[in-house]
C-alpha cells in the first residue's frame, strides 16, 4: 500500500503543510497548520465512490485515470519543527 506524507513547516510568512512540492494555504501559526495537515491525512482514509479523476502534470499536460473508492493510502504527518512524524 502507498504511504503519503504531509510535511508541516514554515511557508510564505507563516506555516503550512505540503504533499510533495505542493503547499497548502498559509496558516498564521504552527499549531493551525499541524491541525490542518492531520485533518487532511485523516480524510485520505475515508472511502468514497469510484471515479474518473483528471489532474495537470508538471509539463502542463492533463492526466485522467480511474480512482477506486476503496483504494486508500496510508498517511503520516511529519512536523519539521518537531522533527518527527
């Protein structure tokens, strides 16, 4: 099973969390960003319906693929300030 990690750290004059190279909105303090990252990670475990999803690749092309509603990843939150998940 795939594991995805949300990294919490300083971002754009405040704090945020990121998945890969993509940052969340900016939060005014560390605790708010950490709570938002934990909430996002928890929502990844909620099963949904099968769907066709589209997203843009780094080179600007669009990718479409089938997402199974029961195929959920493991998640973790890494807090850069604390140095742990």
